[in-house]
C-alpha cells in the first residue's frame, strides 16, 4: 500500500497510523494502572475472569467482518436468543452444566431465526450494513420485550411464579442463575495465589479459535472471504452472494448466543431487559481496541482487545476517583472511551478507504499518461479490484 | 381505479399507511373507551410543538446528501450549554430563553463547523460515524457537567455544591414561555401558539432558504454531487453550511423542547434523542436523500400522535401499558424501512 | 449422491443434537431435597423421630438433626445418595445407613422423612412433594426502560 518507501520514518509512521487505537489504549492503561492502586494479582484475576467471560462473544464478530458485512451490531440478537433460552431452561429447573448445554441447544433455533431475519434485512441495505444492523438491534429489542414482558407467562407457559412479575405474566427484571453460576468456570479451575483460572472456559474458547481457523479454509469460508473482498467478482465467480452473507450473519448470531450463555453463567444473574444491549457495544469496542478494523479482524485482535479494553474498564473508575475525587467521573470516562474508540476506528476506516480510492485514481491517471506515451507496462499496474458498492453509512 | 390505488399506496409507502391507519383508529377508539379526547388532542399538539424543530433540523443535511443526522446530540449539547449558561448568568423569565438562544448559537456554530469538517473527510460513512460522534460527545459532556464550575444553587447538587444536577427545573425561568405566549383555548383544547409560531417561522425560513440560490445549490449537491461540482458549486462548503444549520436548529429545538417539557435534562438524556427525530421524519415520508417541510410536519404529528395516544387508549382497552414496546417497534421499524429502500441516487 | 449424503449428514446431526438435549433434560434436572427428622403419623401408627441424625453428602457433613429438625440441600439429576449416622435414643451407639433414592422428575422440592424411611414404609409415606408458598414479592421497577438504558455497570 501507500507509504512503503525506504525511509524508516515512513514505516514507523504507517505503523503508528495503522495501530493508533491499541497504542492509545496501552497509553491510557499505562497511566491509569498505577494511579488506581490495584494490586497486580487483583488485576490479573479480574482480567482473566473477564477474558473468559467475554472472549467468546467477541469471537462471534469475526465472521461477518470476513464476509464484508462490517461490525455486526446485530450480535445483540444472538444475545437475546441466548437469554430467552436461559429463561426457559431456568423455568424447567435444569441446573449446572447440563443446563448450560441445554440452553445452548435451545438457543440455536432462536438464533438461526433472528440471524436469518437480520441477514435478509442487511441484504436489502447493501452498503449501509452497519447502521442497519445497529437499528435492527433496537427493533428486535422491542420484539424481545414484547415476548418476554408480555407473552411469557400469558401465552407462553412459564411454570414458576418466582421468575414472573407480580402481575402474573412477564418475566422479572432479574432472573437468578444461581444454580448454574460458574459451573463451567469452576469445573477445572486452577487457583494460583489468589488468581482463579477457569480452565474449561478457556479450553472452550481455544476450541472456538481453532474452529474459526479451520472454517476459513473450508469452501464456505473461502466464499465468504471472496464476498467480503468484492461482491461483484464473487458473484461472477458463481458464488451465491446473498445466501453467503445471510449464512455469515446466522453463524455470528448463533455464536453470540453461545457466548452470551457463557457470559451469563459467569455472572450468575440475568438482567432480563438490559444485559444484551450493553454487550453489543462493549464487544465491538473491545474488538476495535485490539486493532481490528471494519474490514479486517483477526483472532489476535480479539484477545489483545479484550485484555486492553477490560483493563481500562477496571482501572478507569478508580483512577478517575483518585484524580478528581469523584467516582462518577471514572465511570463516565470509561463510557466515553468506549464510544470514542469506536468513533475513532470508524473515522480511520473511512479515511483509509478514501485514501485508497484516491491512490487508485492517481494510479489510473498515471497509467493513462504512460499509455499515451506508448510505453508498455511501465507504471501501468493493474488497478486492484474496486469496491463498486460504496458504503453509504 | 385499482391502478391509482396501487400507485398511491406505493408512493405513500405501505408502512406509512399502516401507521396513519393505526393512529386514526386510535383517535376513533379514544372517546369510545372513555379517554378524554380534548385533553389528548391538546397533548398531541403540545408534543408536536416541542419536537417539530428537532425534526426540522434533519432537513438541511438530507438535502446536502449527508444523510440522516444521527449526530443530533451535538446540536442538543450546544443548546444545553446555552440553557445552563443562561441560567448560571442569572437570567430569569422569558429573557432567559432569549439569552439561551443567543448563547447556544456560537457553540452550535463551532461544534457544527467541527462536525462539518469531519463529515467532509468521510463522505460515504456519515450516518454511522455521526451516531458515534453523538454518543462520544454526550458521554464526554457527562464528565464536563460534573467538572465545569457552575454555582447556581438551583442547578447544582445540594450537598457538595459541585456538579450539575441531572434534571433542572425551569420554573421561574422559561418554563412554557413560548407555549403560553398567545395561547388559544378552544373549548377544552389549548393550543400553544407561541411555540407553533416559532416553528412556523423557522419552517418558512427553511423553505425560503431552499429556494434561494444557495438552497438550490444544496439540493444539487445532495442529488448529484458530480454535476454540482461541474457547475462550480463548492461542495464541501455547502455541506458544511448544511451541517451548521442542522446543528443550530437542533440547539433551538432542544430549547423549545425544554420550555414545553419544563426541565433541562443533562447527562445521558440526549443520548438517544436523534432516533425519535430520525424516525419521525421518515414516518412523514422522507428518505435518506429526500426530505421536505411537509414530511417534517406530517411525520412529527404522526409520531407524537402515536406516542401520546397509544398508552392512554391501550390502557383503557386491555388494561396494560404496551406503549413503550409499540413505540420502539414502530419507530425503529420505520427507520429500517427507510434504510432498506434502494436509494434513487448513487454516489 | 452428494446431495443425499448432505441430507443424511444433516439429519444425523439434528438427531444427535436432539438426543443430547433430551439427555441434558434428564441429567440436569435440579431438585431441592428437604430432610426431616420428625415424628411421622401413618396409618394410625406413629414413627418417632430419632434423638439425633447426622446427614452426610459426598463425604461432607451437611447437618446434625435433632428431633423436629429439618435441613435442605440441592442436587442435580435423578438419583440422590446420602449417608445417615443415626442415634435412635440417648445413649445408643450410632448406626450408619446409606440412603439411595430416585427422585420423581416433576417435583421441584422433595421432602424426605427419616423415621418413615428407616421404618421401611412404602415410599408414599416418607417421600412427598414440597411446595413453597409464593410470598407476595416486592417489585421495585415494573416497566423496564426501553432505549433509555444508561450503559454503565457490570460488564
């Protein structure tokens, strides 16, 4: 790409530019950690816990990026599917690890349905996928509330009054998941010096990573990458673009459902109406912090982002309280940083796109000039495939 | 005959038809189920007067091709700064409203210009980035509301004396200052003439502007930027102008909203305020690249009508308040409908 | 040929998943078991409570029950095993009894009466469903806020 000339300064500059967000975050953490005054073992424990809790959710974002759908704000839909499954499993009194497994299985049909709907709508809004998926998550949240707040308990049978609202139908604001709390985390946990390592959870995450790597090599995975690179070229190559895109969203939604169940089993408590909305935004922020962009994300981004983002999340409130004497400052600061990082990443992505288009235009102009001079091949590099479907977001 | 009907439905839009039908049904149902119709009509008109200017703020940016202004919170923040500073500086009564407008204007201009510069550098990705710029600035201001040196006892937390309260009452300041101005009462329906007059004034000004040379240039930039550039129009400058106009209108809009509502709402309140305005103008018939004053009026009326009538009527009929859920589904569904329509113009 | 293989493969996966779900249903059913050391009246006969009964589960002592005491524990799955160290009257030597029960699937709460069990009575005498009377709960916020969620708190 542009900027690759021999001077080391240019390489450093382009490294800085490509990795602005993670570097900024490292800086913020480096400043805030000592100020906050947390002990290293506390921090380590918190980070490992949060990594185990969130990594699976963040991993679910990788597939749509691969398929060119941008940041999947619709992962909230998968989270909602997972929550509905957990409500049912809770009501059926299935506890422990079997409960978690059952919830995952039950969440699949919901996730597939929601993912299919989301994918279909996104196909109708090509070029605007991100803002559309963002609005879809709000829209389906309304439908989720319709189901959970009104239909459950009345039309949909819920046996236990303890999870229903006093009025007789609708689910309570919080549903206790005490009977499956940390069942997966604790099963093979190792405790070293006050740090608890949830081995089974991490194994599951590692398994997921391996699956993703394997998936990239399958035909379906290759199809998705082709669609992500250039829709028109993929279509000409015979790939059913619409279907592939929908499948990528469905897979992402199902994974988000599983991830949400893992997340909730760690917390042990379901905030029925607010858990999923925070999840979408924070996971995307974490992925971006790890250096991912709207069109490229790797497993490394997932883990780096999870660690950096959650470190900031832990230390910011305390640091803010120490600096200004008001604990709320730190809380707002971490919200601000989360949104700010997404804004920054989106801006940088757009600007990079425009730079690419400008450089392609310049190359074309150069090629024309050379053609005019009848000199074969010099400077006339074939232009890389252009994204003809521009993003209007 | 059937063809005419079909083409009417197609141009009016099926979702819009559904929403209008739903609202009509609510109005008809209301007296039957014992809802106080004159009071509800007053409520609808009142809410219309509060929100219309915020919806109007969408128009310039749609015309210039910047899409729907999801970054409305920036303008709202300018308005909030104007309001709080006006109160802090000691103004009361109707003068506080005027001063709020005066003080928010430079903020709106500054923030609008910065926002415009940003949008010009990222043509094509405006809507998504605008959303997050809005969010980031609201959360940034959350920190600022706590830190900025405000002292008026009406506005700060009692105990510490530092940091603004979440909601500040406007009694004694400009509560209802426009609504009560020239208020007309017909039977039991009271009309907030002052606020409606201000909206009419601004709407007329917008309409007139769009017919001036600069205004037509703006429309040209939105519908066909290549042509506009070829015709010698400075695309970036016009886009910047539309963003500043939108931001300033949003500032005025929130001030009018506050005078109707009676409170200044800080911290996280402006967070999601873009969405109702966006969905209102879409319900009124606008699309991502086309919006007229008629859309503003129709859309605000329909949206606020649904928001007002649904809870009261539904409550009387099935004794449950499903209004929140219905509002979420209807307004977001409307935005989805607009986003999934193939836009007529491509860039 | 390829098509058929695809559908067979999908059918088998579906079957496997359904069977797994069914298995989870059985294996994961949670119950709360309440254990009583109370005098039981049955068919006119009275079976008196023990002086003392210690309940041991999984090698750990759950509770020491005097007369008229009750303890509780949670368990997952169909079978329930506990060890009782009973002292029938004051001064007796303690005796160990291993109790293996299979719990009825549809009951959430299950009440076991020790004297009745030890007397060898039919199951219906000492095993019954325990239903907690629903107390009117205080619900602080009924209508959850929609889009007005403030993104803070636990993550």
